[in-house]
């Protein structure tokens, strides 16, 4: 990654961080407000704009838009049906299906965003890349725990409530951690000054070839039984002959 790309990514991550802070505050106050929807749209637009720097960002932004579109259409449809003739059993099953679709889109969109952060950091060899994937695992755990809790509410309400609360706490904490690491990622690219000088591709290749080169161990040849004795006798005879020649 060159310095110009890193600086551009840093600026967009800075805006993404502050929009994320506003979204988190608004969600705590009223997640169904117009402000929350507008902030969500801005967040998605930023991700799409960052798509030219990494394809995972574009995927995440598009999925956020699709998820919001499905949500809005469904709310309009259910509101119209409610005023017209109410929502029957078919409407309840449809609502459950649409909710599952929205949740799946949300989870995949979140994964794409986190994978984008991780991939960009991997390009510059920063260890925060692995930290982002750990954050994703915790976030996925929170989604799963919340989902199990929602299902268990209809079977064992007490366990369902407990699982939902635990999942909600995980999502709250990991959401704050995510914002902190967006800021840290922004700082990494803000301070990035390019590859380490003197570390050329040829040097890397030579090091790799040296590390991967096969090693050889040479063993002494195996001698047949009695070969040492014969060689010793021949050596003594040769030495004796040499001594006689010297005396002459």
C-alpha cells in the first residue's frame, strides 16, 4: 500500500468513526428515529466510497443499503396491512422470515466491513489485522446468543431472557470496542510512511529462498566387515615400504 492510499483511507476512517459514534448514541436514545436512519445511510455511503480502496467495504455498504431498503418496504407493507384487515398467522410467519433475512444481511455486512479493516491492515503488516478478526468472532457470538435467546423465549422464557440479555451485553461492549479499533486503524494509516527502506523484493526473495532451501546431511560410507582391517594392513605395508626406500 502506498502512502497516498493510506492517507485517503485514514481520512475516510476518521469520518466513519465519528458517524459510528453518532449512530451508537442515537441507538441508545431511540433506534427507530429518523436521525438513526440518516446516520445509517451516511455510514453505508462512506463504506461504498471506501470500496475503491478495498472491495469488502463496497460489499458492506451495498448490503447495508439493501438491508435498510428491505426494512423500509416491510414496515410500509405491514403498516398498510394492519390498517386494512390486520395481520393474521401468515403475516406473523412472513414477519419472522423477513426479520431473519434482515439479520443475515446485517451479519454479513458487518463481516465485510471488519474483513475490509483486517485486509487493509494486513497490506501494511500491522498486527491489528488479527485483532479485527477476533472482534468479528466476539460479534458473531453476540449475534448467535441473541438469536438463541429470541427462540428460547417461546420455549423456556427464563432462559430465553437470560440469553438475550447476555447477547445484548456482548453486542454493546463489542460495539464500543469496534469504534475504538476503527480509531486505532485510522491512526495506523495516518502515521503510515510506506514500506521499510532497504527491504526490497529481491532481498525478501533471497531470504525466502535461503529459508526454504533444502539442507543435506552427508554420512560416511558404509564399509564391509573386514575392510578396516585390510585397509589398516595395506596402510602398514605402504608405510613399511616407504621406510625401506628412505633407508636406501
